[in-house]
């Protein structure tokens, strides 16, 4: 299993070549989410139950805030026989650093230009 860059992940998602599992909890997902199609919020603790619904050949991008949980989730999926798993390198922080779009679901939107400036995303 390999990392995938944010830009490559965005391209695959936009072209319907992959699905992203956003492994953050529902509250974090509601606050800020990846602004791209084909993203599902599947908190890590629900992954064992949900993964059975997907083809083991499906391209799955595991994502979280900083990449650490995504790597563990990708390893778990591989042990379950999934063969096309990658993890988002650096997670949402790196996605944001690369200038890729995020949806901020807070009144007035987020006013920070960088996730490292914001305590709300951390």
C-alpha cells in the first residue's frame, strides 16, 4: 500500500476512479470536509462493519486529518483482502497546504488560510 498525493487523489475522485473514506469522526466531518465528490465519512471505529459493502478491487483512498490514522486503516483493509488501497499523504492538512478545496460548515466559513493557523480543525 502506498501514499497518494492530494492532487492525484483529487484527480482520481473527480474522474470517479476512486472513493475516499474520510475516517474522522462525524463531528469533525461536519465542521470541515473535502470539497470533492466520492467522499464518504466512515469513522475508523465503523470501518470493519462498512468495508464489507465494497468490492475488494475498488480503489479506496483512506484519509484523515494528518495521515496517521489513514495509514493504519489502509493496513487494516489490506488484511481484509482489499487490493487497491492508498492513503492520503499528510491527510487533510496536506490537502489544504496544496491549495485544494475544503467545505467549511460553520457560520461565515473559515477565515484561516492555513490549517496550522486554526485551532478548530485540530
